[in-house]
C-alpha cells in the first residue's frame, strides 16, 4: 500500500473541523442552482461525432447508433432548447433567483437568443466545454484544444469569457487542464465535498467548487432514479433541511443540477418551483451563483500557506487584489503585468508595486480612481452601499456612529469639498478618530486643486497599503 503522501487522492479533506464558511448575512446554507445548457452540443453525426447521443434522456438505457441519426433522441434534446429552457427562465427570473448556466459552447452558438436571455437575466454563464461528449479517452492535447475553442466560441456568443469550468464527462486530465488554462476563477469537475476547496495546480492554487450528481434531475433519466416530481422535491427538501440545520454551527453549500430537457418538462418543473419557493422562504438561505460562492471563498479563505501574489494566475490575482484600489482593478492588472518580484510576498512590497502601477496610469484613470471613492459618512454609507473594505474602515473611525451634530458637520464639509474640488474627500481613516478627520477636512479645504489631487492620490495609496497588510498579515 502506498503512503498517504504518495497516494494521488485526498481522502481526508477538511476532516472533523471544516472551515466556517461565513456566507453573507449569516446564511446557514448557500443553495446554488445550475442549469445545464447542452442541447445542440450532444453527440450527433451532424456534429462530426461517430454516433448518436445515448445519455440523459427519456430513453433510459439508450444505446448509441453508430453512423446514424437517432431522430427520437434528437427531438428530446430539441425540447430542452425550444421549450424547457424558457420554462426554467421564467421560473427563475420571476423570482429574481440567481442561476449559473453550464453552457456547452456549440450549443450556445446554435441558440444565441437563449444566451441573450441568460445575459439579460444577469445569470453566470460558465463553460461546459466545446461539445457534450465523453473525454475519458481523449488525448490531453486534444482536450486542451477543445477547452480553448470552447472559450473562444463562448466569448464570441456571450460577450465575455467564462470564469467557471465544468467539463462534465471528464477525463483524468480535465482538472489539470482547466487549472493550466489560467483564466478560470473556479473549476467544478469534483463531487467530493459540501464546501469549496483549494488544490495546488500547475500554475499555482486553483479553487474547486464541487458540483453534484445526487441532487440533480439527471436521476429522472437513470435506473433507480426519481420517478416523479414528488420524489425529486422530497430529496431536495431533505438535503436542504439537513444542511440548514447543520449550518447553525457549520454552514455548507448545496448544489442543485438541472437540465432543460428533463426538469423543463411540466410535470417535473412544478416540483422544482415548489422547492425554489421553499428555499426562498428561509431567511438564512443564500441563493448565489457559483461565481458568487467562489469569490466569497477567495475573500474569506486563502489557500494553504496564505496568499503568495507572485505565484498566482493573473485571474486569481485580480480576484483577490483587484479591489484594493477602490473599484479600480486596472491598478492590480498593471502591477501583475509589470511582473511581481519576490518582495511582493510581503504587504510592503506589494503596496510599492501597486502604487507604482497607479502612478503609471493616465490622468483619466487617476481621476476615475479618485471619483470611485465614497464620501466619508456620506449618502452611500448611510444606505449601507459601501464596499466591505470601506465599510470596515469608516466603522473603525466611528463614522457609522455619528451624533446628529457630527453627521451635519460631515455632510456640510462633504458638500463644501465637492463644490471646491469636484471630487470626494479621501483620507486613510483607519486608526484616526472623528476629531482628526474633521480637522484634516477643514485644513485641506484651503489647498489648491493640484495639491489636493496629489494628496488624494497619496491617501489612496495609504488606504491600499493598509488593506494589503490585512490581507497578507
């Protein structure tokens, strides 16, 4: 028997003490709905494949027809794109419930109207590969070419490249190839946990967000699966109730897998609608996209050993550090593109690299950077619309706990400052008290515009340096 260090599988995972997921607003469970959009990308001799499709249809146990079209199978798949998709689209948009679509690139290209509807609904569209075929015997160089071509078509049809990757009928190389591509925030070809987790990929840490084959309507199309909607609903409800109860002390995630040609049928859609309404009735259930889950995990749970900026892909670096300069990811992008040295492993070194990138921006970029910042104790703060970083920084200075007189003083100074300079007053307030901030406000009102712009940019660099200390401490 090989030792644990030599065995290529992780049988331990988080063990008896999984991390506290810390979902937004204290949610006990993140419930994530995936609509698989595969119709038009399945095996078909019209698509250059050797045989017809034989997987996940009403014809349970179907066999492929080599060299022939299977008209019944084709018609079943056509139902998914012609009718089932639109039923699911109405169901989720009427409830304003977010969805992730696993979209096969060639299927997207054959129904751009459906892709437009996904975009209009602001759904996340992850890639489900180039074609919905079995990759188990595919040479890795061919699978890599298919992944690249899937991204190209996806980007062309959807208007943006996918940030999530799920091949589905995968090979032993799929996860490595997805991580090697470098542009995915998460990969999903695993079923091994109730929480996201990190692996060490060929280009640094790669986040995996596990998917599901059990709380999945595919079991309507398999032996010993769901025979009716009530069975599907009962299984989903039991899964949700169990995780919701556990989530009081250990929040988890629940994936629900859907297919347009399966649960898109009326008799099954009714069960899905009941479950969706059941979830939405719980105030401690969070219904995000998979990308939302991945981004939350990246913010809250670094890979083993902490963040090592120079060892991250550009995509992952921007995900974690793109918000250090308020709403201005171009600064992080410029710093990464310029090359990060070994000193970027420490907050001070990374702060210097990012400040240098900010200095190199155009006048228009710097002006936009300044304008991206909120007023101190201003309208956005009162409406609780600040970024999490700005919220914490203003709270640390007591700006979320102002007396009526203090609030009036800040409001008057914000208005006077904007009237004079046409921009928000910016100050690194962490470690300062209200009196210090108000004094600086009044003093800087006497500056000329050029000096105040320089001061604002210097304060932005200080804010970024403090944020980096918190991330990399």
